[in-house]
């Protein structure tokens, strides 16, 4: 175990929310604007004291969960839970700027940090891991993050741990990739819109699976949503801008029509405005219900004016200029 705290970034799933659970492709990136790291409460460390106390309390409860798994021989990795307990008694907490329940990996960063700090015989974080190592990590992180979401794919903490963009290919492979920024529009951008309220992951994931029991909706997912999602990923990675934005507009329209319960009521008119004026295209960031909404645009300045005039707070994820 190292005493040096390591920083773990937020993540953004650019494409694949919901559909990745139905074997679509997924594309997720680390997002360094928000981050978290372990620290200790002491008089020399200036932080939000109430937040630190609450974080320590939450970690103690989570430690109990991990200990139960370990005692039942169910834990999928070796963790030094004795040292974890000792550190908690010394007032360990997770100092994080990642908003909780906003769809950008607050629990993923925490799980990655715990594995990195307390993992024994752990798989080291590096860009070129073997597929069997990647999937072993994914399974470990899936179990660790289930505590927070009821069910987790493990992708969020995996991305937070590896710290490179990840391409998930129909559940058959997970590999690091590069996104060709030089082919993205000069005035274009990827951005977040803050809905001002937390999201609700578990009920919405449950709702999605319930909707998939309807043969008509299941057909829409398989024949429309997944192909659109995959086309967005392929065209973005290949730098085919026109195909990308055309596919993205259709994906945004699909989510507006068929995943309406996942879109906060306050965002409905803003989402529709993007579909109508085509300044920007919005899509879910995570499970929805609140948190952040993800946006893409060819003209960030025009989109920013439009969104600000509608009273929206915008955070740039990536822009060329």
C-alpha cells in the first residue's frame, strides 16, 4: 500500500448509457475537471468539515459491506480491510469535487481509489492491459459499485482506474482508444448542462429493463437505438464529422421520444430547442433523471448563447478554440 494519495478523475460516458446493457458499443472518457482523492481530517487540512465527517461515516458503512463479502468468501479481490479500518479510525475520507448522483462517476472514482490503495496483488493501472486483466478488473469493480447503484456494469470505476478513453465493443472487448480531436469542428465542443438536481440511477435502470419486456420497445432498442449509438461511436473515432452529427441528432431525437422519463422536466423544452434549431444536440449523461445532460455542437458560441438565454449553466468538456 502506498501512503501517497492518488487522484482519480470523473468519467463521462459519451455513448452507451442504457444501450450498453443490451450489448451495444460504449465510449467513455476520463474527465479531469472533477476529481477525488483520499485524505485525513486534521487541523492542518482545510476542507469542508461536515462533508469530511459524512464521507468518513459513509466509508465506514461501505467497509462493513466489503468485510461481509470477505467473511463470506464472496469478495472478488484481495483488499487490506484491516488497514482500511485503521485509516478510517484515523478519520480517512474521500475528498472529492465530483458531484454525487450527477452521472459522472462519483462512486466509480471512490471504488477505483479503494482498490488502488488497499488492493493486494492488484492489477496495475496502465494503458495496454491484457483483455483478461481488463475483464477481471471490470468484474471486481462491478461488485464493488453494486453497493451504490444496486447493479453496476463496472465500467465507471474501470475508466476512473485506467484513466484513458475506453471503447466497449458489445461486451466482447474493452480497449483504450484515442479520439481524433483535429477532425472535430474548429468551433465545435462537447459540454455538460447542469440540471441542478441529482439523478436517480437505480429506479430508472429498473424502468428501462421493464420497458425492454415490451417486444415493441425491445425491437426499437435493438433495431434503432443500438445502431444509432454504434454509428455515433464509429464516426466520432474515425473523424467523419458530418456522419457523426447526423447520427447524433437522430440519437437525441430517439431519447427525447422514447426515453422521456429519464429526461428531467426542466430540460424538455431545452432539449426540444436543440432538435429544432440544430445549434446543439443533447443526450443523457448516465442514467438521467437529473445530474448532467451531455451536449455536442458544431458551434459552441452559438450554443452557449442559446442555452444561457434559456437559463442554463454550461460546462465545457472539450472545445478546440
